[in-house]
């Protein structure tokens, strides 16, 4: 989809705009075929997980597929509406995990879920139907197993836990250097969604104003590194 958009922009200044537009159209057709196949693969994987003993690798693959499909849909106006159905599917799948039944999401699945929350929040700027999925996880207590905050901390510490003593020092240093900008981006999600809610509201909402201010105050957390990489 990004390649098609790039070609459409190039076509505006191209010597052969017709050829550039034809290439963009061809890329769009190929993307549609891959998207349709991905939906079929997603359905097959869901059926497999629901009918057999749950395997971590299958759940990791499922959340990776969900994220990639939602990423595609965010850039294609014809499929944007379908993203709401997929988000509802994720909610339904996560219900046993959210109800504290002892089920734990595998490491990769947690990462893909966090990136899905970011994608939903970013999409809210141009799509009034987006953002609620991320808000639902923002509203959960930070100490809850699956919450916006806990997912961030868990994903931040995932690679060091997987690698153990073999985790390269250079990567650890890189993690520490990138902590503050990543933390700021993470905290901005809540403030952005509350600000959008206020901007679109027709009434004055004191609760939303307090939430927005609370999110702004949380930016002070970026000045420290108390959560660090190791959680």
C-alpha cells in the first residue's frame, strides 16, 4: 500500500505519468490479493488455535498477523472499516487473559498487541472510529497483567530476558539510550486520545480534562529511568 501511494505521488511529476499510474494500479491489485490471502490465513489460524491445544508459537503468529493486517487496513480507505471487526476479534480472543484465568500471553504476542494499540491510537487522528481500543487498555490499572503500561514494560524487558547473559552489551546500551524517546511516545498516546476526545466533544467534560492533565503530568516520568529495561 505504501508503495502504491509512493508511485501515485511520483506519477504527478513523472515524464510518463500514465506508466507510473499503471504501476501504482498494479501494485494495488497485488496488495489486494495478498490482503485477501492474509484474511484466509488468519481465519485458518484462529480455527486451528480454537480446536487444538494452544501453542505459544501459534498465538505469536496470530497477533503478528492481526497487526500486519490492521497496518494494511490503516492505509487503505476501502478496508478501514474492517479494522473495527478485527479489533473486536482481538478483544474476544483476549477475554480469558483479561479475566485472570491464569492464561499468559507469549512474549511476541505481547509486543504485537502493544504495537496494535499504538496503531489504533495513531489512526484516531484521521479516523473518528479509532482510538477506543487503545483507550480500553489505558483505562486498566497499570499493574494489571494486560494493560497499556504493563505491556510497555514487559516488551521493553523481553529481549534481555530471552537472551539472558548472551544479550549483547551494545544492545543493552542501545536500549538505555532509546528509553526516554520511546517512553515519551508511549505516554503521549493517552494524552493524544483524550485531547481528540475533548476536541470532538460538544459538551464540557471535567472527567476528560482531568484525565488529559493526568497524562500530561505523567510526562515527568520520562526524566527518570526508574522503570529502565529490567522489569
